[in-house]
C-alpha cells in the first residue's frame, strides 16, 4: 500500500514535469513532499490535457511551449530565500498551481456554438534576468470565412497593442526584447450573432524602469461584415455623441487624477489631456471612438468607458 502511494505520488508530480526521483530544486522537493501539492498538480495536469486535446494540430506545439514556459517561471514566482519557511514555499506553490489550473480552464471556451482555444506565444525567460514575452489570445476553431477573418483581425489587434509605442509588428518575435518583461492577453466579452467583443491587455516592465506599465484595447468586431465596429454603428448622426462622450470622460479623468493642489493637466502638460481625449473619442478611422481608455501608470489608476448603447 505504501509502495502504491509512493508510485502514485511520483506519477502525479511527473505530470507537470517534476521527476521526484531526481528532484533537485526546493520547489521540486516541496511538490514531491506535499500530498496537497500533488493533488493540485494533478488537477492542473488534467486541465492541461483537456486543452491540448481540444487544440488543433497546428496549435498543439504552442500549447506545449506555453506550459513549458509556465513551468520555467515557477522558480521566479515562488522564489526561495533564507527567511522563507517550507510552509511558505508550499503555500506559494499551491496558489500558483491553482491559478494556473483556472487559467487553463479559461483557455477552452464554448460560446455561440463556437469553440475557442487560447493560442500562446512565448519568447525568452529561460535564464535568470532574461526578459520574456508571453502572449495568449482566443482562436475560434471554425473554418468559416467570417471566423477566420476574426482570428486574423484579433491577432493583428494583439500585435498592435503589444508593440507599445512602436509601429505595429507583423510577427511576435519582432516585439520580444531581452530587457523587457511583457504579458499580452486577449479575453472574450459579450457576443451576439453579429458582434464579437474582446478585451486585450498588455502589461510590461522595462528592466531598470521606475514602475511597470499597462495598456488596454476594447476590440469590437462585426462578424458577418468582417470589420471593426464603427461609431455610426452605435450612434445616431448629429446626436452630439462626441461632445457627450468627451464631457463624461473628462469629468471622470478629473475625479481620477486631480489632486488637492494639482489639476489633471499637470500629468501631460497644459491642454494636452483634453486634446488627446478628443482625438480618441472622435477617431473614426480605427474604431477607437467606441472605447475610451485613460491611464496614469505612476498612480496605478485606470479609467475605462466602453460604449454599449445607442446615443439618444
């Protein structure tokens, strides 16, 4: 009975790449010594197998590489130091695996009669101190032209936001930098027969910078027309929607950014905030007028307004 339990523990731990007969790192030894961690590891491995089985043949390598990249990051996320107790390390590893299991479950979604699998792209992070790029986006497992067009547009939007202030990249390897840590994630929002909404987030930190940064894009796609949502799809002509959006967003920016002795203009320069806000609200070319995002990274605040109704 004892031998069976030991063999089971070894098999479960190996499901995430840990061979307990060769466990060398503190993280690996903690996993092999904790039944709770082993059980959590099996749950994670089960979610991973389900995702891998659902992925297309073209996506399977990406799913495997993403899991390997996650495993490489375990030591970084649950780092050990002389003051850390075994119980603290076990607690960190358990939370890390539970989080990963939830993430894997969320990477396989069925909505509107379509199955979505999250495709992952990973670069770097293999050596201590090396920058990394981890990107994941939903891919519709459908061969219909309308969903293939959405897949292509979604990846282009992901590349656009992950490119930061640079011209949009056409390949992920163009974005990766050894001196930058970046996570880019796409998630699905509400969906109808004609409209598919998604949210794209990018979090990045340049090594040696004072603080991390973030960016956000609301991606609204007209499925049957194979294009992004436009202001005229949402607002009535001559309804004054630009002014209404501008005034509401400007008021929210004041509430978020104004201090007792400082006007929100101080963040970007006199008159710059209203000018930039107006350029976003009235931007008809990119569809950005259907969403407004303003950020102050140093204050770690974010305001987002997503328009989801027709202006009266």
